[in-house]
């Protein structure tokens, strides 16, 4: 018998490449449409993406200049309780989190006893890089951009007048999963009645393309194809996605629209491994066992496995192996299941892809 009290998803939002709403994300998924595009010329601070893609100089070339680019030109932050001072001088990810937080909160929801936990990798962000450059060039960049991980969450929590737990965390690609787990803990412990949880990725796009090229993890074809026979790597992408969570009993009492129910969350680490880009099936298996033990049912009842799905040989192979082993362990005849990843459509959004996948699966 599981002691994990069910948690209801009562709100959701996203701002992703080509998908500014959950419905847009669902439509693109249903149509099998890629939302990736060539990197705009002005995105890499004057560096020509095409020139770097054609370069043969180690460390000064990218395997592909394709990515997931967010259009935030139409954001409306009028729902904030108080404005964020000079928000236009801050990194775009501040506005992304603020927008998604507004959209995910159910209409009329009280801001008291509401918290915000966001997975946000500690990579240099667009404006964090600009600030570092300004130190040497004498430019005028807001120094608040030094704090690209935790500060955006605290600014948004203050602007929305939230008084529950509010912080950011970096657990690499598992960041949004850990955000969900910690948000569930806050609800179970009585620290909040509503929790916003999810992820944001606004890392410097040039940094990501150069870095993943050096790691030989970037897709030379510029296509994100998890579990495909011709998959050749990941495609960096940006964006944000949040869900609003309540205890299931409270959501039913309040008559909230319930999009999905969380029955368990499992986590683990691989222990000793060759590196972050070489995951071990054993670590994944431990996490899934814990999640199903919490949920009180086995994987044979599951119809959709929304996977991490990096599109790299090592990552996809490990995930398929761990999932297959899990299914065989149960011993029951599994129902026909499908496995996929929203990264096929939006690319590798790092911290926010897990929540995007949850949104897709709940539609």
C-alpha cells in the first residue's frame, strides 16, 4: 500500500519553441511536427551561426546551427501583483517564468500558501554572458544578471506575492523532476496548499552549441530524433513550462479542473559512471522502481512512457534497456505500450523538457 498521497495537476503553462501554450504543444505533437529552426543570425551576439557550422577549427565550430528558439514578443505580465523593477533589463528567462506562473495558476486561486520551485540549470544565461562581457568592454548591463539561477524565481515569487517555498535547483536534466518531487513534499508536509513547479532553460545558446559539439553530443543533422535508428544527437532548445499542484483531496473539494494525478515520484543517481553523458540503466531502474512502489501499481498497466529521450546513442540505449528490464521484472503480460519524447518536437530544453512531457501526456 502506497503512503504517497495523490497530487492533482490543476493548472499548466508553457512557453516553448513554436508552442506558446499547452494546446499548441499538443497540436504539434499530434501532427508530428518539429518546432526546431535555424538559429537567427542575431542570436549569437554577432557571431554568424552559418560560419561556425562551416568552420573546421576545433573549439570554434558547431556541428549544426539548428535549435529551439522562443518567441516572447507577445508576453503580458499585467497579472503580477507588483511589477519587477526594470524587468526589460533582466534575462528573458525572468519574463518566461513570470508568464508561465501567471498562466498556470487557476483562475481565482489565492496567492497565500502558494510556492514556486523551478529547475534552472546553472549554465551562463544570455544576459549573464552579456554582463561578463560588459565587465571587459565597459557596457551597461544590469548587474542583477550575475544571478541567473535563483534570482529569477525569487523575483517572480515576490511579484506574484507568493509566500510559500520559492527556490531554484540544478539537477542537470532531472531538474524539473526534482522540482515536482520537492513541490509534492511541500504539499504533503503542509508547507503550502498550492505549488507551482517546473523548469526553465535560458542558457546561452552559443555556449550550448559549442559545448555539445565538443562533447560530440550535438546532432550534425540538426534533427531531434529520440529512439530513431538514424538519431545522431541532441538539439539545444530554450523555454519554460510549469504546472500547478494541489493535494488531490483539496482539488476535488474545491471543484478544480484536474488534468492529471501524480501517484508517485522516484529518484536516484547512477553512482559511479563515466560521466553525465553516459547514464547507467541501473540508476534509472532504481528510480522507476521507487516511483512504481509509491504509486502502488506496476508498469504493465502503463500505456505511454514519456521518456527523457536525448537522441544520443548512449542515452537512448540506456533508457530502453532500463525500461525493458523493468517490464520484464514484473512478470505480468504488459499491455501494448508506446514510448516517446517531447524532445522530438521541441528539442533538448534541459530543465523544462520533463514538465513539457508531463503537459503533453496530460492533454
